C-alpha cells in the first residue's frame, strides 16, 4: 500500500467527465429492446436492439398494439405526460421469448417502451416477493445503530442480487465516498472503509441516480445498439434502464476487473445519501423484477437510515440539553457571568467535547485544558468577533480561515467562538487536530487522465493508497452549534438581567435618597411657613393697632386696607402649605380652599353670594402662589368696588385650554370704576401688585363688561 501526505492540487481537478452527456448516449445495451412510439398515433417511429430477431421482422411504422399487444397500447394511451414510468401487468410474447415491458412518458410527443427478457432466479423462489421484502425490511428495523444497519443491508442486497461483491457506499461532504459496509465472496480482497474520489461518479451521474434509482450492466463487453433510423440520437434516455453506459465508466469497471455491475440508489429526503454498488466477476443480469425489488428495499433502507440518524441526533440533543440545564442555572444564579463561567470551565469543555476552553474578558485570558498560548487566544477571539459580527463561529479547519493559526493545530485545529454581546467577553472551545489516515481505492489525484491518443481514461490502479490528512479537528455537529447559539442567548439574557438588576438597585437608591431629601425639604418648608405666618401675624396686629390710633379717617382707612391685603397674603401662604404635595398643586382645589377661608373673613352675607366653577388644573407650586395672590386681589376689588359697600353676587371660574389656563372673577355690580383706585386703572397698590404677578407668570389680565358688572379675565401658561 502506498502512503503519502498530500494537499489537493487544483490542477488535477479534471471536470471533463462532469460535462459528458450520459443521458443521450444514442444507444442501448443489447440484452433488451427499445421502441420509440409516437404518442399521438401510437406507431413505432424508431427503435434499438435486435428487434427483428427477437420481436418482429417488420416493426418500423407498425402500430404499438401489433407488436406489444392491446394491453400495452391501452396502458400507453392512458399515461398522462409527467407520469414517469409504468409496467405492463403481463409479459409480452416475442418470437422465441417473453418480455417484461416498461413504458416511459415524461414529456414531449414520444413514449419509450423498454422490453427485457423474463426474470431469472430470485431469492424468494416460488414464494411471495412481498413476504421476502417485508422480512428484509423488518430485519433492518431490528438493527441497533447505523453501522449495524449498513452491514445488514450489504448482506441482504448480496442475497437479493447474487453478485460477488456488494458495497454500501456513502457520500461524504466533499462528494467523495466511503465504503461503510461490504459483503463479498471470501477470495476477493476488501474495499471496506476505502474512500473513492468524487470524480469516480460525475455530477450528472449522481443526478441520474436520484431520478433513476436502479442501473444494471450485465456484461461490460457489450456492443452498444444504436437508435435507428438516424435522427433519434438525441432522445433523452434518462429513465431507460437499458441506456448505454459511458465508455469511461466501462473502462473504469474493466480496470477494476469487474465483468458485470449494478447500482441501487439510497435517496434520503430527496438527496442521494449513498449507493448499493454491486460487482460481479462474470456476466450477470439483474432482471426488471429484481431491480424493482431492490429499489423498494432501498427505499425501506433509506427510511431506516433516517430513523437511525434522527435517533442519534435526538440522543445528542438530549445530552446537550441536560448539560445546559445543569450549567446555565449555576452561571445565572451567581450573577456576574465571567466569574461564574470560570468556576464551571471543566463542565463547559466537556459539554462540547472540547479538549480546551478559554474565557477572554477585556484582554484577560482564563484557560482550562489544552489551549493555545494566551496571545494566540486573544488573536483568535479578535478574529472571530470581526469575522462574525458578534455571532457564533465554528470551524474544524481554523487554519483555512485564519492562516496564521496553522502552527496551533496541536491545540486549536478546530475552534468554536462565542462572543457575548455585552462586556467584551468571548468564550472559546478548542479541539486539537485529528490526524486521519485516509485509505483510498487507488490514487485519488489520478482519477482520470489523458491517454496517448488524447482520450479521457479513468485510473488503472485500485490498489490501496494511503493519504495522511492533517490540520483538521473532529467536526462540530449541528447539535453542538445549536447548543452554542442557545448558550449565547441565555448568557446574553442573563447579562442583561444582571445589568438591569444593578440599574434598578441604583435607581431605587436614588429614589430613596430623593424621597429623604423631599421629606427634609417638606419639614423645612413647613418650618419656614410657620415663621412667615408668625411674622405676618405680627405685622397685621401692628397695622390694626396703628389704624385704631390714627386720628385721620383716610389714614385709618388705608391702614385697614393694608391689614386686609396682608391677611390675604397670609391666607394664600397658609392654604398652600396645608397640602402634602409641595412640588405641584391642583389649582382648583387650592382656590376652593382659599375662597372658603375668604368667605369666613368677609362674613356670612358674602359667603352665600360667591359661586365657584373650577376645572382641575395641575401646575407648579410657585405659579399657584402668584395666581392665588391675583385671585385674592380680584375678589377683594369686587367686594370693595362693585356694589358700593353692599353685598352682591361674585363668580369665580377656572378653565384649561391646552397648556394655558383662564381665570375669571365676575360681579354684577356697577361696572368699571372711575375713581383713582378702581380695578384696571394701574395706579393703585392692588393694580401694581397684580401687574407684577402677571409679568412673573408671563400672562395677561383684561377687564370686560359683564352686563351688568365687570369681568376680570386672567390668561397665563400653566407651566414656565
């Protein structure tokens, strides 16, 4: 066995085989017959094979019913375009033998009729083929895992086909294949676990294996039987089992020493998962009945492959979920993520089957197990974050994506990097390179070559050829990648919740401090109010004494009026600080209490004549004080001037319009005054005080005829 360590050479990637039009060979294998039938007239327009010797001397232009019988003609007549294939229920008698008939109508105006000689010996003998197939399928179900299933399948298909060697061939990610199970005669050497390059089965051949699930070559030394007459060479024979095989493939089989072959496709979920490859070292025909049985059994095998793979995936997901359920609560419960993850690094590494685990936090590196040097870990974390934009990165060939990491293969040939959104934290799992000795059936880099006459030929040697593959770790499974994404979301949510809890704690502390300050402020304001009230009371008492002692009636009247206004100011101040809320007040409630106190001081006669219509208006306290003073002054003016010392109705109205308010104090008295201190003339103390208040409020005060009486209208913004 030859052994080398090589890298793939792009110059050896010969793709000419992929361009060969194998679906239109223009010929069939001569062990059967092919009739080309006009779909409209059901007459024979072309054919291939020894039709004259085996079916009818005169066949071209004949009705299909004449050559194949009315049953076949009726079957073809009933076939809609796109149906695919249909087989006749009974064999058709030829000149010396019976034929099994299969019709194909995919598209166009022609129908292809395949005719093959009757069945050979079958493993079920005189018994029922369905019973044999059911027993075989049941044996597939009873296997414990995928490897055992493949071994059972190889043995079963060899029993079904009778070929010397049956290999179960699985396609790999790079389209190469590996023999995962084999059944053979003892004298043959084994291809088990050997790899075959992707070029052995070209792309268009793999596509046909999905469409046409069984292929048979009874004798590789056959001479192709062309379609005749001329002009039908380009008929699409994709669905025809008798289709002639590529000369390159025939040469390939000869180089292997094979005399007859058959292949049965294993199609899982519409994708070519693998093949049953059958080799015989003498001529051997696989009859249509056996091919149909093999196709049915391969379908059952594909279902069992899917079931075994899904069971394996399910077990892996359960394991990862259990690990997540064990790890995440301990990380989240400890609050800060990085210290929590550091305590659980062995469990984190074991969860993903990694040999090393690292946490990178703002330039600091914490490691467990077999890991690259800290500086290299920082470079990998930076590369992963830049490459993915913060998303998870998983690769089993780090050096192909990050060439500078080639020297790290012993500890980090594979890496899974999980950057967390916040905090500059990255979690990294490392896997070392897994040196793999790949055993090829021949040199894969010489799969095809040009012969001296410039013809494309396959390789001639299938001697075991070893290749050492380096720089790759064990692959990260889809389930492990999904688990990484779940970890990332959970840790991100935990980090966010931790931050929110911290912010809420800080906010609550701020609110508590603010509440304490407000309580202190409230106590201080009440103390200030008490002292102001005492001072105002002293000044009011002094003015009262001065008024009694004054001999001049005008001086006494002015002192009495000053005392009344000072009492109003004290009332406004006292009423304001009875409210528990000192930041904002309801102006309606405030004015209602204020007017209530004024009614007591003005006497019972006035209290019965005052009417309030106040809409709720929330506003800052300092503005409420100014409006309280203005309202008090307007009520005093109304009681003083409107009725010439008598008692009359006074209405106080408060309304809100958007971000502005309107306050109206109206009476039904004599209207505008004409003396010096009348409301609105701007010369009296009250007018000057109200003008100052309105300027502070950025508002205005207007007087209007109430018919009868006077309306004082105050308009001001609710807030600054």
